């Protein structure tokens, strides 16, 4: 049976449309092969690069080479390629090559490498990774950007917060965050060692609970006189033996606790928790605006003797005040003994190239509070500024906010029903309708 002219015309039109679709698809495929377009819809740009990663990449001088020790056709190669490719978009001369472990057994033994290890090399310096994540890769870049190994001397022997112990009061989590950046923490007992090592990048006095001996105070003052960097975390009330150090720096620490009534507006019942949102203009705080939580802080007023200079790093809200009465029962501002806000809570002092930071609180860096708000980022910024790591200050390692999908039970049921019942039913309905239409055409 010969088809009618109208039927033949319809078939030709359909064939033309099919040919146009095939040509368009081939054209799009050719364009995709030459040009890669990436669109990242995650909340923090998790599939491109965070600003901190871009800054860490720029901070490393010289060529970068990444070696991944994986066999051919190993599925891990694709993950490594995807990770390094995100960095190559911002640094095209970053080279990546894969090395089959079976071909270099001696190299693996001599460098203590295993299958799956990733090695980033910048000149003679190297960093080994076993996790293909942006956080691990960027942390390695931060360590490579630090030209020399640096370490911090934490005073111990007087109940200070320890960088090694894991109690809530201690600062071991903060020390671990610094270690990711290439800054190692060591404890120094002046009563036993009788000296502060000259190669310490900075001295840390972290909330001592008992007084220092006169000889220990003399060693601290000598270290400061010789140009050493200092991070001093004070608590109310301050240790009396450190009064001479405070006078040398012009630090006046009032015997009071800062009360922040604004915390009630965000559901915090403890008025001794200060929410810090007011930051000064200082290199350590460049591009930083994250709220910081300070528990039981004391105000710090600085009038340093020449040639010291100072700047307020951050302060309380105007509605806060310095409470002189015990923090129990009903707490209210009392005209006269109490001090009205805004109150300075941290000060940065400089004398030439010498740098000192004094904070009226040490709890914000403790294991208990480090994860609150911007506490961790603020702490690492202050330390980077102290050790003159100015090019690394803005590299803040923060986890992505949308790495997990949390759904209620009804949402899970709706998705499951949609994929298991509604969608197949819709396909079956469309197929049945097309079949009926063709039968009755």
C-alpha cells in the first residue's frame, strides 16, 4: 500500500527534526570537549574552591607538583584528578602525575609512602596526604607556604591551659589547628629549664592559676626586652605576680567580668558570655567579621610607654558593662563601681617589628569553646600575626556548611514515594496514552 503525499511529508519533517537534533547534540559534544563550564550550586562553593584555598595556593612560591601513587585504572585516580583539577583552575602550572607503586618500591620505602598517598612538592619541601579533600590539601599548602618550621612556647607549671592535654579547660584542639598550619606547640617549664628558647616564634601565657616565681618573671621580662613575641591570655582576676609585666606593657586589667545582656536576645541565659561583633581595623582581622564568643572576659585598657604602640582588636557591645560584684543571682549594672561599655577585650601592641597580643579571656580558645562562632579562626589569625605570617592570616579553614542532607521522616517518605510510585506511574500513564492514541489514529 502506497503512502499518501501528506504522510510522506510528515515523515520527511520528522526525519529533518531528528537530523537537526543529532547535529545539535554533536555540536554541543564538540563544544564540551573544548570548553569546560562548571557551575557550583552548593551553599559555600564546595565543588570549586574556597577563598582560603585560593589564598593558600597563592601563598606558596615557586612551581608546585603533585604526585599520586596509584596503579593504572584505579578508581582513586578520578577522585585525585577532580581534587587537583579545582586547584589547577587557579594555578595552571600546578602539575599532576600518577605513579604506579609497583614501579617505585624503593622510593615508597625510603619516604614511608603507601599506595594512595598524595605528595605535594614545592621545591625541596614536601607534604604527604592520605585524604583527597580540600581541607587536607589546603592545610598542606599552608604548611608549604611557611618558609621555616616555627613553634610556640606554652608556659606550664602554674595551672596554665595545656596544648597537650585534652581537658575542657585546655587548648589541645587549638594546638592541633595550629599544627595543621605548620605551627607546633611545646610546653616550657621555666622553673626547670631556666630559659625561654631563642628559636621560639612566640611565647604563650595561657591563664595561669598560680603565681610565677620572681626568677620566672625575670625570664619573661628578659624575653620581652629582647624583642620576643607574646600571646597573653588573661582571666579575671589576673595573677598578681604578672603585675610587673602588665606595667611594662601599660596594660590595665580591671578586676571585673564583662556582662553582655544582649545574649538573651539570641537565647543565651548566661550574661557572662560576651558576643563579639565589633572588630578594629588591624591586619590580623582583615576580612574577618564572624561573631566570637568570650566567656567570663575582663576588660583591657592599654596605655603603653613609648616606644610601644597599641590598637584595640575587638570590644564588647555598647550595652555591656564590667561587673564588679560576684556573678551570682540577679546581675545588674551599678553606677560607680561598674564600667560601661563598649569595653576593649583585646589589644595588639607593637614596638618596631616586635608584636604582642593581650586578650582579656582564655576560655574562647579552650576545648570547650573553640568550635563556637569564629573562635578558632580568630585564634589562628592572632597567632599568625604574632609570628609574622602576614601572608597566611586570611587562610581560615572552615568546614562546608552543606556536606550533609538532613530530612524529616515525612520528607524522606515523600521522596521515596515519588521515585518508587509517582514517577513510574507517570511514565506508565504517558506510555498508555501514547499507545491508545496510536491505536485510534
